[in-house]
C-alpha cells in the first residue's frame, strides 16, 4: 500500500472522529452534562469517554450501543460516515 493511501485513510478517520467529538461536545453543552454524566448515560467509564473525545481511542461496541440508545441520529451519522460509499 502506498504512503499516500495510508495518509488519506488516516486523514479520513480523523475527520470522522472530529465529527463525533463535535457532536458529543454539543450534547454535553446543550444538556449541561459533565463528562461523568454523559459517560454514565452511555454506559461507559469517564476515562473511555475522554479517550474517545481526544481521539486517542475509537468508540467500541458498548460506546456505540449507549450512543444508539440515547442519541440514535448521531450514532447513525457516525456509522454512515464509516461505511465507504458506492460510486
């Protein structure tokens, strides 16, 4: 695989994660939630939420289940961004 493709894949992954991070920060602001309260609502630990918000970790199954249960539109957008489009 060429270095250009690897760079492009990494860039696209970072863009998708930034969208999720932005959505999560918007939720926290709108609902006046702390990291701990949002983490509890999603059923994950505050440290896991922090890792996802900083881009250090990808959301796992439990994270996505909590997101889908509480914020289905955001979860759907995140998953759609992760699926390559058919051109």
